[in-house]
C-alpha cells in the first residue's frame, strides 16, 4: 500500500507546522506594515485619523467594560474563596490581599480581559472587515488609492492596544474588589480592615507593570488577528462567519502562548 | 462619441500585452492583448468565467499578472511601487458591480472621501463639489442618506459619482447593469455615455448584458476561455449578430453569445463534455470481468 500524502501523519503534522509559520509570518508582515503607516500618520496626522481612532476606542472599549467588570469581579471572588482554606491552614489568611494582588495583577487581569475582548471586539472587527471584503469595499478603497492598512487596520490595532491597557488596569481594580468582598464576608475584621494596606505593601510596581505590558501585547495580538482574519475572508457570508470564529480561537491560543513567552522573559530578567 | 476606427494617430491610455493569469495552474487569462484610446468606450464581454473580471482586476492593479504587461498612461504598472501605483490610481475611477459604497458613511461622505484624502480643498469647496457630482448622477437629494437606505441602482449612481470625484481620465465599469431592472440599466448606460462625452474620459466596461453593450460601445472585445476571440468596432459585432450563421466555429460562437441563442457552438461545447465516455469508463471499471 502506498502512503497517502494527505493521510500520512508526519506530513500532516509538517503541513500544520508550515501553516502556523505562514500565519505567524502573515501577522508579522501586517504588523510591520501597520507600524510603517503609524510612523507616517504620526508624522502628519489628520483630523480624521484622530476621529477614526476615537471611534474605534469607543467601539472596542465601551462595549467591553461591563463584561470585564463582571468577569474580573468574579475572578477576585473565586480566587479569595479558593485560597482562603489553604491560607488558613498555614495561619496566613491575612496574606489573602497579597496573593490575590500578585496573581490577579500579573496574570489573571490581562489574560481574562484579553479573552473577553477577543470575543467582543476581535470577532466584531473580523466580521466588519470581512463584510467589507465581500462587498468589494476593500478593493474599492485600494482602487481609490486609499490604503486599507492605514484606514482600517491602524485605528483598530491602536484601539485594541490602548483599550487593553485601560481595561487591564480596570480589571486589576475589579479583581482586588472581588477579593475584598470575600475578605469582608468570610474572613475576620483584622483581615479585611487591613486588606488594602497589605495589598499596597505586598505588591511592587513591577507586579502592575508586568500585567500591563502583557495586556498591551495581547491587545496588539487581538487587533492583528482580527484584522488579518477579516481582510482574508474568502467565500461570502460563510467566510465571514468562519473568520469571526477563527479570530476568537486564534486569539485565545495566541494570548496563552504570548503569556507563556512573557512570563519566561519576566522570570529570566527577574521581574 | 468618437470614431472607433481612428486610433492610429493616438497614444493608448491603456495597453495590455500578452497578459497571462493563472489560478492553481489553470490559465484564466491566456495571452490577452488590448489597447484603450482616449475618449473611447471599450466594452469587454464574454460568458461567466471567461476571465473578463480578472482582466479588469489586472488592469486596475488589484491583481498581478503572471506574465505580460499592463501599461496605463504609458507607465508599466508592474514596475511601479505602491505609492507610484497610487498616483496612477488617482487618475482613474472605478464603478464596482455592487457600487462598493462604504456602508459606515453617508452618500455624501462616500463621494467626498477621495476629495478629502487626495486634495487640499477646504470643506466648503468639497461640499459644493459633492453636490455637483451627485447632481450629475441625479441624486443630490440623497446626500445625507446611508447606503443601506438606497436602492441598488442608486448605489451604482452614487458609486459613479464617487468614481468621477477626482475628474479621472479613465473610468472602469464592472458589470454596470448587473442586477438592475431594464429601465434603471438604461439610465445607467445613458449616464455612462453622458459622462464619457462631458468629461472626455476613456471607458472600459466589462459586461455580459448585450443590450447595454450595444447601446454604449464604440469598440468591443469578446473573450472566451481567457483569450480574445474578436476585437473590433461595434458595427462589426452588429453585423455578426444580425447576419446568418456561417458554419464557421468562432463566428457562430460569437453570434450565439451576442444573440443569446440557446443552440449553437457554446451549448454544444458544454454538451461535448465527455459525459458518455465518463459513464462508460466508470461502468467498465465497475463491471469489468476479473
């Protein structure tokens, strides 16, 4: 029996790996091109550039605030409830603020916020750009000598980046507040009365900034993947649906991979 | 309208030479050459999948050919970088099949966009120009409407107003009559001829609507299977359409297409797809002894 190329597991794996590299290459090219246009736009900004960015920030950010607040508040509550018994075993329940602060600020705030944003904003960006592709709007834009990367990708990418920075900070507050709620309801007065004080003393600026940096990276990834998927839609409405789904899937994978890479880097450099 | 045969003394605004475009190894355009002269209306026609839309996309620079040359205003577009190509693009306008209006902008903003981005005109001047362009297509009252609030025919007219916003020297039309009722289609045709006369632009129209093609064309090109089957003035195509079948394969094929007959070389070609042989082969393979 001859080996079927499509059925050969090694070739299939190789094909998958190649595809992933091609995808990463495509994203990198899109990022490079967007940065080039960012430089050009910064050199000679027009009023419409500022307006377009503002519109995208409102669209990406405002829609997501409520759900981020809800999710991250519960993350704080769950963290506190999960950690309390173990900390009590060691007589360290007073450290609940520090533990919530470190795990929340450094990882859970950026990562959950990014997942929420990829579902909300990422999918909607992919659907919007995909629909524009189907309706020949992107082609019309190019034919009118208007670069789609400058007019469409740049404001969306900058918006997801900035919004992720803001939302990560907001998520930090919500996680801390969720933890405080449980401290108040389940732990003694000594713990909750000094909750904020201990959080302030137990945390360092680097705990906040490592989370913030990751938030920014995740924001760029969501913006890139959603624009890339949207602009590469093929095959009408079905293609648009596929692009929105794949945006969320690829974004989540990319977010987790990036979180891992960031953590390794922070670990190596002692952050 | 100009004399379609008097092109000898003039430089073409578009010159396409030996254009080849392949998709997955299959040549959709297979050595197409043509020239478009200032002020003329050239209609490119052919059946679905003959490569006419691909040809248009190669001419406007949204696709890159695998072989051959595309020259616009004497410049080889394949040698131009993106910003040089943009300079060429500012000199032509395109009406897409769907109109391709930006759905997030009003009709007026759509028409204003090229003016805002590519000129230094102040807002007041742009407003006046938008009004003038919309008046040219009879839609001044629709300025504040969104594209979703207007009909397909109106979208095409707005698309046309946007295409002529920068006073182009060439206008490309991709299936301008597709999806329109006969009256609206005729209206668009007259608008196209009107603009061609008033602005003196060269027009390249890709269509398979024969009524429209014969109404507007100075010169026609018929594509089939990625090749130019015939090129000539409208009168030459009219002669074939109105004449009797000749028995000559190519002429009869063109005649069938122009007349929209259900019987002829095109339909016979489809029927000669080897269906019987395929069935026989399949049966032999299935029931062959041993």
